[in-house]
C-alpha cells in the first residue's frame, strides 16, 4: 500500500544518509618538510654511423607539499556618499591548509632512419591530488553571529598527452613533409566536497557558549552540504605540414602549407545534497549543539528525531560538450639579399562549439555555434647591420569561450564566498595584433630590444558581477562579451653578460636580464554598460609588468646563483555593477634566490628561497567608484602565503 511504499522510501533515504562517511571533524597534525624527487634517464640506441639510430629521454618527478596561511575576507554593503563609508556585511579570518601530492612522468622516444626520416613518440602523464581544509572564524555582522565554519575539499586530476610525429626529407634541401597525431585525456574528480557552518550569538556575552550547527530547511551546498563532481575530457588531434624551398643567387623562398584538425569531447556531472531536519515537529534540537564528530553519526540520521539527507541536484549541474576544429593554412617566406625577410600567410579555421545542458528550471540549453575564421598574418624583418634588425608584424587571432564559460552550471567557491555560472550566449572574440620591434644582438647569447604593440578586441570575454548580492554577502559572477577593447603599450628587454665588459674578476661571471612592459587598455561596453562606466581597463591586464634577474656562474668552482625579481601593476580582478564595485588585485613584489654548488664529479647541492619578501596578496574594491584604488577604498581579501625555502641534492650516475 501507499504507506508501506513511503516507509520503504524513507528507509532507503536513511540508509543513503548513513552510508556516507562521517568525516566532518577536522584533524590536526604536524607537517613534515616538503619532499621532492626527480629522476632523469637519457639513453642512445644504435652505433654511431648506423643506418638506424634512436634515443629515449625519461623523467619521473614526485612531490608531496603542504601550505598553510591565514586569509582575511571582508564584504560590504553599497557605498554611502553622504558618510563616505560602506557598512560591513562580514569580517572573516580563514585558516587555509593545503596538502598536494603530484606524480609526473615524461618519456620521449626518437628514431632516425637514414638521414631523411625521423620518427618520435612523446608522452606526458600527470597525476595530482589536492586536499584543502578551510577553518573560517569571525563575525557575520549582518546576521548577528560569531561564526566557525569548515570546508573540506579533495580534488584528483589525471592528465595524459601523447603524440606520434614524423618528419621526412622528401628531397634534400628542397622539400619536407611532417605529420603529427595526438591524443589527450583530462580527468577530474571531487569525491566529497563538504561544507558546514556553526554559529553563536554575536552579542551573547558568554565566551563559553556553544556553537550550533546551521541546519538548512532544504538542500544547499553551503550548510551541511556535500558536493560530488566528475569531468572527463578527450582530445584527438592531427596535422600535416609540407614545406618547399627554392634557392636563388640573391634570394631564398620557403613555401608552406598544411592542415590541422582537433576533436574535443567533455562530459561533466555534479551531484550535491545536504542534511536537513527529518521532522519539524519531532526533531531533537539538542543535536545541533553536538560536535562535528558526532552530529551526523549513524544514530542521528533517522526519520523522526534526527536528520534526513536531501538531494538538491538540478538540471544545470551536468552538461556534455564538443568542439570540432578543421583548419588549413598556406604561406611563404622570402629572404632578399640576406637582409630582408618577409613572411606572409593565411589560416582558415572552421570551428564548431556544441554544448547540451538545462537551466535550473529545466529549460533545455543547446549551443551549436559554427564559426568560420579567416586569419591572415604578415611578418617582416630587415637587418640594419650584422648585429641589429627591425621587425614589424600584423595578425588576426581569435579567443573562443571555454566549455566552463558556456555551461549554465553554478559553482559556489567557499573561500571567496562567490558563485560563478556560465553564459551560453558568449560569442567568439577576435583580436587584431600589430607590433614593431628593434633588436640588437651584442653576441649570440645577448639581446637588447625595444618594441611597441597595439591590439584591438571585438567581443572580448570578461567576468562580470551579477546585480545584487546573494544571501550572507555572497557575490555572483558570470561571463559576458564586452563590445570592444583595445590595448597598446611598449616593452623593453635586455639579456646581457658582463664578461664582454669585464674580462676577469667577480663581474666577469655576472649576467643581467630585464624585461618590462607598460600597457594602456580600454574596454568599451556600449549598451552592456549596466551599473558601471562606459569605458574602463581590460579585466586581468596589469598596466605595467617588470621582471629582472642577476645570474652569476663560475664553471671552474662549480658555483652559480640567481636572484630574480617580479612585480605587476594593479589589475582589474572582477568587474562590478549596481551595489558591487570593481575589485582590483594590488601589486606585490616577489624576490627569489637560488644557489647551486657542484661537489666532485657526481654531486650537486642546491639552496633556494622563493618569495623572500612575502608581500601580501591583496584584493581591494573601488568602493566610491572613482576609478582609482586608494586609502578611501576597502580591502576584500588579503593574505601572505609565506616565504618558501628548499634544499636539494642531485647525483649524476
């Protein structure tokens, strides 16, 4: 009868709830120093001068590392111009603990048959597991609670790429045919991402008052929630290239043509559920004050006084997608009098993106977007002397949406308290690129160059705030196309060895590298400018980038060291809208040091220090929406990851 069926259904739900591991309580341990191991084996096959020779290079790398740091997270209500302030929504301190294990293997085989045929088999495999635990403490000011929240996340990733490549000299110094067939695999799993909140009254006055576990009225990914996902992506590629060379007395011509194809398929599936009160009338309220190690134990999962597992998976939590690319190109290079080289060509790409999913409400989403792109390019260089030349180039390129950016799936990020969802209406972005460069080569290993560049984007893809904050100050993001954007700037690069200036002494062993770029960007939003300025900087682009390095090496003493520096300018991290200002990632200075000393013929010792300055990572919101970030604006996130010191020993057999 109907009552018996309902009882059986309730028993099955209880059994499902009890079958999940009771792993809600954090475990504390003392971390060992990080471990890293690298092995390289290189072998050559066949005797020198034989008709067929070959070789293999294999490397195996293993690492087991841990990271712990504390991040400050804040959120605010809309800026009040009358008071010049924004009221706080929450003030959290997140203790992040990350353990990661990685195993990588690279194995490449090559075979030379005679002097005109070369075959290669290339393989790269990576297996990685990341275990992250977050303990959040602080104040939910808007809700009136002191919080102690937890998130337990494990991710497993498997990546493999393999290629078979052949190169054939059809006619020596005249024509070459090459081909490549490839296969790629990317698997990702999150077997049990758990999140739970515990709270007590903010103004209760009793420091010993217990925290109570927040139990939702229905399924949610935030409170007592469990999230499971799997992603499976396969890629098959193939290409064929042909080159023909024509040599004349004062000129040399290379003609090239080829085809390329890529077929990519992905399936993504997520499920999520959480515990709720099984009965509003009979529920034992004392359960919510039990510790995390006991509250969701088997005896507390029942249909009367305890908890019930409820699934919240909706149609947008899964999708299938495919991308099929067919491309062909033709081009050539001509060198005149050995001082002027011109390369020109055109590439035609027919790309079809397909995706099938559903919205939260069940409306079917079908993306079928075939696009034909004609992509011309030209590059010219002229030698000014034996050591100097100028280059100019122009090309058209495209930027296609990723599957994740198209899919309606919404993912909640516990650390940033954000929800990110895709947009199936995204269009392909087209970029026009122009650059000019002067290059001077003091020697074969040295370079001094200066360049100017300009880029114009049509339909650039960016990440936007969705209007209105969610519950608890949750920020919602999606992807969209701006109308157009442009980027222009200048860059300089220096690679110099001082042994050409100082023939002996300390400075004769010193080398200097430096590169820097200054970039101006502007996005025009047109009708899509909602809650923001019509023009603003391009998301993710820093106005300046500086890299510098000192390298010192004494071969006789088997001693070398390097000192590297990097800084980037403030860049737009997230685009704002009504009530949610733009967020900028602020500059931080990064300094790395490495010292290597050889011992005898077989051993080598290396000492390294990364991020010595340990500057804070900082995200600042432009609270008053004046286009600049200063002392009047508010910090959203800040943390120090910590300086990282390593010592290693290498041995050559």
